[in-house]
C-alpha cells in the first residue's frame, strides 16, 4: 500500500508488505544461522520445506478464493510464516508434520479468516500448536546441540531422517534425542531434584541451555536490527521480555531452588524469537502503542506461567495465541486520545 | 393434513431447519460425543427416541396444560423419558452407556428437545408431532454421524470402530481401517477438532444452499424469458 505525501519536505520510506517482510527475513537470518550451527542441516531443510509448503498452500487458497495470485505470493508473508514455523519445530521433524502444520496454518488460520491482514491468530503459531497437540511424540525429538563443523548427522543422513524416517544404522531415537534445557528443568523439578543439581547436568551452558543461549542472542541481535530499521516498535518486545524478567525474578528471589533465574528464562527456548518476531506481528497483535506494551507483558506473564506450572515445557506459542484473543479488547481500551478530544468516558460530562 | 405439509416437516428437520446445522441447538453433546461414528450414532438415536416420546406426550396433553406452567411440565416429561432411556441403555448397551457417560442424562438439557416441545409439539396434532420428532431427531443424528465420521477418519484412520458396542459381536468386522499404520491426528480427536469440523460442515451446508439458490434463480429467469419468445 502506498500513501501519497503532500507538502513539507518529508523523507518517507516506501512501506510495502513486501519490504517489511523482506526485512523481517533479514532479521531472522542470524538466529536461523545460529540454529543451523548448533542443530545441523535439519534446520535449513525444515526452512526450505516449510516455505515451499507455505507458498504452495497460499497459491492454492488464492486460486480457490479467486484472488490475484502474484501480488499476494510476492509479498513474502507466506515465506515469513513458513520460516517461523520451521524455526519452532525440532530439527529432525518428519516432513509430513511440516506439511500438515504449515498447510493448516496457511489454509485455516490465514485464508479461512480472510487472508493477509484479517487473521486474528498468528498463522505460524497456529501451525506449531496444531503440530504439538496432534503429534506430541515427534514434536519433542530435539537433538543435543552440536556444531555444524562436527555435525551429528551429515546432510544426506538428515534428508533420510526427515523424509524417510530412517535413522543411520545402529542408532535409535532414544540415543539420538535429548531433552531441551526447559524440558530437563521441568521434569527435574517434577521429580523433586534441586535446581542447582539440574543446572550442573549436561545440557546447560553459561546462562541458559548450551547452544540455546547463543541462538537466543542471535535472535536478539536480529530483533534489535529490526528495531533499528523501525520495522517493529519497541513496545511488544519490551513488554514481553520485561514482564518475563520481572515475574521470573520475583519468584527466583522468593525460592531460588525451585525457579530458574530471570536471565535463564530470557535466553531459553523461543523467548527472543517470540519477543521480536512473533509478538510483534502487526496483524494478530495489538495495534496501539500502549496496547502493544500490554500485549507483550501478557505474553511474558503467560510464558512464565506455562513454563513454571504448565504441561508443556515451552509456552511462547500458547501465550501468543491466548493474547491474540485479547488483542481486540486491548485495542479498544488503549486507543490514543485524539488531539482536542477528551479521554474516553469524559465525553458525557464535557 | 396434506402430505405436502408432512414433506415440509421432514425437509425442515433434515435440512432447512436442522437442529445441528441451522438452529445450532444441542451443541454440547454434538461437540463432545462426535469422536467416533458409533458414539455419535448411539447418542443420536437416544436423542431421537427422547424426542419422539417427549413430542408425543407434549402433543397429547397440549389442550390441558395451562400456558403458565407449560415449561415445568415439559421438563418433567423430558426428564422422566430420559431417565427411562438411561436405565434401558444401561441394561442393554452397557459398554456404550459407559462411554457416553454423563451425556446420556444430559440429553435432558439438550435445548433441541424442549425447543421442539415448545415450538412444535405444543401446537400440533400427535401424528405431526411424531413426524417432526423423527425428522428432527434423525436430522440431528445425521449431523452427529457426519461429524463423528469426519473426526474418526481424520483422527484415527478408521470408521465404525467398536461397532460391537451397539450392534453386538456380529458387528466386530464392520470396522473399516482406512489407512494402515495411521499415526493418528490428535487434533481431530480433541475438542478443537469438533469445533473446526462443525465449522466446516456449516460452511459446506451454506455453500450447497447458495449453489441451489443460484440454480433456482437461473431457472426462474429462464422460465420468465420463455413465454416471450
């Protein structure tokens, strides 16, 4: 969409969906690279597969809805949705889960609600939640972080696992996979182990999970670049990370043996990815500046609640979807005052 | 009463005023029990039976019940009918009864039933009330079974699983396995699958209606043009 600008010497950047989405993709690159470094070729295969499925489903739905295909395909929104889905799933997820999740995300969560700009829920997160709920076993198959210099599986082995479900000879799933740091903490605390003992075990690094802390740092870097480019605003990430930091800090101070420290929370799982790339979704998130702050804070609180007391070890997707439901209400009560108008509720007396 | 009006009652029950697809009544059992075809069929037939008994009784006493107390009277009738059906199911289809659980006694609160008593049976003769009960009940059952089939096929890859609960041991072979080694799609089995499935069925019905209407409109214009030529 282009708006004409009149009078005054403005320097206005051309803001199209395509441009914004392209910059979001650039912002995702460091985090994606970090994930590929630690988890191997599977991450890149998943990204390619998910993007291909997203584009195919988008084209199909546009044709079914008799909408022009070219402008909507080239706006890259489907690419971003597929990419985000691929970053959320384990690196060796079988291909059919990606197919089901992304196709559901694009067909049901996006196009049945009216397409780009009308979806009340974040499509990528809907796809992820559908996959997590429907295929709980396959969606926990995370592998311990290695490095791409010395990957756990070669490229062809990765393809074999993802597309044919065949592990290299002599290996079993139990030997290959390991719990993520968040999983480890949740199950360890459930067994009554003290937190210090859990943290001494293998999957942990300096502040959070080994590998995971660097991945989150890379997503943070990409997110800060997006902020710098003014593709996103600061309110939603600040709200989410701030709320997560405050609430987890509070509980950590009260009982350090039962609650991980706030830095661990910020650099674990999908915290940074969620804060900068998912909670900032302009369509399904809140639209007003104050609203975004509240929206982000809600996501942060829910993430802590789900991580601490929920059935799932990571809760970013559920938190975002729950707050998506609240977004219209938040918007209604946080509309900025128009200059010269009284605030809401004072009009009658005025 | 002409056969034409009976046909209208039947068409209303199955399509134009279907309790599941148009009135959207009785959604609680519709969404909760439509996990498999057999469960859906069991609950649908129990609901139909309740509807027949309650519609007949309400229609029979419609001239003696004072309007001020009609709702409590209907509730009493429906509750006693459901209690009888619950006991009967417990006796003859015990395993199915255990699966359907709380949803058998909850037929009492199915608004479709008291809705038909109030909207139809209390104003119509007994034969008409009977036809209405059968049409509405079987229409509701049809939606339940369609949704149950959709969810069972997607969720477990089978159809008519556990058919012996309803039809006895002879029916064990009735189970169709659509996909061998199906890994299961839990979303369809869980409650969200019911909501999404019902939404898709509603969309399908609306699409069919729209298509029929467009065809009827085309035929009307064709007939209107014909005499002039």
